[in-house]
């Protein structure tokens, strides 16, 4: 499921920044519990929140989605 794949990708990239969920959520002005459900793949997030996360990671939206989805999924 794409929400699970995206959540795993976000978690991986966030960990590379060295920030905890809480500190990253504060950085992008998002509730930590909401952000936790995004990372766990339990939330179908809006494009605006995807943009916030990508910006917080310092990458483009297309970079955020690298390796996610595809015809074999």
C-alpha cells in the first residue's frame, strides 16, 4: 500500500536528518501524533502536508517519492 511505503520512506529520510519525530514535527509545524501516523502508513495525507514534509527534509516532492509505487505493486 502506498501510504505504508511513503511512511517508511519519510521515516528513513527523517532518521538521516538525526531528528526525532517530535523535533521534526515541530520543525515542519505538524502535530507529532499526526506525523507518527504518517510514518506508520496509517494516514492518507494531503499534498500540502507532503510538501511540508519534503520541504522539511530539504528535498523535492519527486525525490520524496523515489522508489515508491510502481506497476509491480
